[in-house]
């Protein structure tokens, strides 16, 4: 498919889908202006999974409005209207949008420099301020769907007016659209907020928006992940530390966070001095490194921390466990010489691969380079970026370069997980940092007796443990593998007559270290089994008078149904084997 650029040139689409989605957003805006001419236009870009457009309309929009808009969009597409680009000088562009009664467009143009040439696209009677690119005719939008309505502040600022955002998606063909909509329906069933409540894992309260409460079963899940984290890090020769949650402003000024990250930090005053609740663990890790003299023989020094961090997220961006204001970051900081960079990055990459493979995730890798708001010399950035690139290439890993998306102190490698229904999540990261060791004047004694600066790697495997739990809930649809399941076995007595035998089985399972619950409710056995299925417990032991008389158990599997009769000792051995092997 060809796309059309603001200067009128036509080229083969490098990103056909993005051009289709961008055009779909214009078709939506044209439909809105036809049906609701009083609505004011804001912005309408293509995004990763579709498009949106923001509107200012009294009363907003309803789901019924979306149906009408979809019908009007289909008419516009059928009309096969050409998209014609044109440009105007800045003053004429402002006049045009004023005449059309579009104040938000006027504001956008007024923010552009004097002398700027402004690009537009005309689509029949509809004209929009836009940098493109687009497909050439509306008929190219062959498969689309409006998906949801949300509120959005103009230009993302809570000080501005709340607009109505209409989300949609578009694909090159109906088959891809149907696949995507099916995935959305499956995602709704797997929503970690819904399942987290049903399974009793976590909760949120009005007293702490964005601050998760982990319930007993959720803590079991979280601690199981932490136990696994500690096991593999002990094996890989990491030393675990814990650093304070609140530290002096002076520390954050030294690290650069006070200048580059302050808007995301919570601050307080202690003894008339400014302090901040840590948004990251790394400055505390630097103090740990500097707590004693270091030699080249100590390097690489691998220091891990399960640190509780706090970041100010806007209320509209909060989303269950995926976007919170307080979370546990499974950080590690590796201090090393320049010669050790490539090998250490390869070691971390192998560790992250091991973790994601265990949970059944596929992933892809991004190399993010220097952002505009950064600190440090060009030489340091080039050396750091090449260090990451060399490690990826030596390991034969395919990667995408994400220009300008590195941390302010160094480039990074990001790992994007792909879950069981095809969605991607950014979790693991490896960041190479020359800046903090310099700012904190960290040193080690080299082999020749001189003092040198170490180089630092920041890295996480899970990322945020809270977010990783949210991803796992949705990835497994709440059906955790046995080793992760908060309750691994549910003991279900058929009646009061088998309760004594069931209690003995329950105690024996607990003594073997198997996470077990005894269902002693006065309900029929069918009800108890259905409840255990809803709770997504991997195994149910149904125990009646027959099992009591024979000293046996009847086993039901969450996933395979009735497994028949077995001996308790054999069942315990099998469950323990599944736990030890971390079988999925």
C-alpha cells in the first residue's frame, strides 16, 4: 500500500498499519463533525494497538454514540474520499482554524515557531491539522472498530479541561481485526484486577489509591517469587542488601534525580532538611559500594536488592498492579571494570532469559540510546552504547534500536515479554551507567595500584514484582502452576462422616510442606468441587467413607478432571516433584 506525505509525495508504506490507523482517526473525527458539529477537535494519533481522537463535547459520548459513529465512518469509507495534503504559513493556518471554530488546533499552531509552514490534510468537507502520513483514500480503512471511551486532560495536564477520548483499532483486513477483538475478549476474562479480587490476592482502598494491599494468598505468591529470585541470585554470586526508603535531598542531588526526576518523587522535611522517598534503589547502592575500600579483586561486585520504591503517578494512569505508586523492584547493581562489561551483560542476559523461559514467555529485545535530557560526555555514551551492542551481537540476539529512549544516565537493553494471548509487556532491563560512579566519586584500586572508577550496571529481572504478578495472573488466567499456586491442594470431605479422615490427610499434606486448605463447609460435595475450580486450585482430594476405609484418596485435577484413586504418599511425592522442578 502507498501512503501520502504532507508535501504531497507518495511512497511505499514503511509502516502500512500505522498509516491505516492514522487515517482511521481522521475518519472518526470527520464522522464526529458530521453527526455532532458542535464538538471541538483536539488530537488524534495512531498508537501501538490502534488509534484515538480527543474531543471537547458537552456531555461527552456514550456507547450508543459509538454505534452511530461506526455507521457514519463506514459511509465515509464507502465514499472513498481522497486525502489531499496542503500547507499554509503559520498566520494563515491560525486563521483557517479560527474560521472553523477549532480553538485546540489554534493553540497547537500558536505553539509552533514563527515562520513555520503548517501541514494539513483535506478529506472531503473535513480538514485537519496533521503531519501525516496517511493512506491515499478512505476506502483503504478496510477493517476497524471503536473500542472504548475515556477521559483525557488536554495536553495531559490536570490543570487543563477534561476531554473525551474515543479509542479504536484498525487492521489491513477483517481476519486480523477479528483476531485482535477475540484477544481483547480473552484479555477481559484474564484481567488481573478482576481475578486478583476473585482469588483473594490483593486489593486497593480509597485510603491509598495506587498503593496495593497484598492479602494472605497474594503474599504467598509474592514470597514464592522472591524465594525463587533469591535462589538464582545466590547461585550467581549476588550479595543481597537493603537500603533505606527515605534519604536526604543531598543524595538525590548528587545522583541527578533531584534535577531530572523530582516531579515523580515524594518529598518530606525532617529536622528542617529536605528528604525524598526513594523512587529508585541505585543511589543507595552507590553508598553501599562506597562503604569500604574496593580492589580490582572485588570486581565484578554483584549487589542485589528487593527495594520498596515510590513514584508519583497521575491518578488517570493508575491501572491495577500494572501502574502503581509503590512497588518492589528486584534491583541489582553490578560494579565492574571496563574489560568486564561485555561478559557481565551476557551473564545478566542469560539470567533474564532463564527467568522468562521458566514462565513460558517469549520476548524481544530493544537497545535504547541517549535521550535529549541526559548527562555525561559523548565519549562515555558512545562507549556505553557500544558495550551493550557488542554483548547482544556476541550472543547472536536480534534486537531493535529504540533511538533516544535510554535512561538519563546511560543506554539500556529492555526485554519485552509476549504473554499467552500475544500481548507484550516491558519488564527486564539492563542499564549501563558511567555517570553515577563519577558523581559519587566511586573508586577501586587497580592492579597497578592506581585508583580508577568502576562502571555500573543497573538491572532487573521481574522489574516491579507487583507488575510481574499482574502479568502472571493474566498470562496464566489465574491458573498458576503448582509451584506458584497460593493453595496447591484442596481437601474436600464428602460429608461429616469423612471429616476426621480428611483432617488427617490435611495435616499430613501440611507437614510435607504442601500449601493446603481443608473445606469444612456444610455443603454438598459438588458445590465444594465447583468452588475449588473457581479458586483455580491445582488439585482437589475428594474424601468419602470409601477412601477413609481404604486409606486412599481420590484426586481431581483443575486442568484434567478426575484422575482416580491414589495413595497419599505417592501423591505427596508427585506434588513435591512438580514444585521442585517448577513444572508449568
